[in-house]
C-alpha cells in the first residue's frame, strides 16, 4: 500500500485537487450504479454533466500541480 501512496501529493493545493479528482471519479461510478439500479437517463445526464465538469477541473489542477512539481525537480 505504501508503494501506491508514494506518488500521492503530501499537502497543499496538489493534495486537495488530487483528492477531489478521486472523489469525483467515485461519484461518477456511484451515479452509474444508481442509473443501473433506479434512475432514468433523463435524470442521470444533468448530474453527470455537473460531475464531469467538476472532475475535469479537479483533474486538470492535479495534473498541473504534478507537472510543476516535476519541473522543479528537473
């Protein structure tokens, strides 16, 4: 487990955006499960659009922070 957590940012905005990205992916998977069990497509799409925007923005921030940290090391 420590090998998996080794690349995870330790603090600051990078850690928050990485955690938000993973939470967004989990929320999309949860919405998919709800769609499969009980929701209709017309109920799912607006929520999915909001989750995709949130997850995309958080992922962009996480990758941007990771790239800038990598540039500082080089």
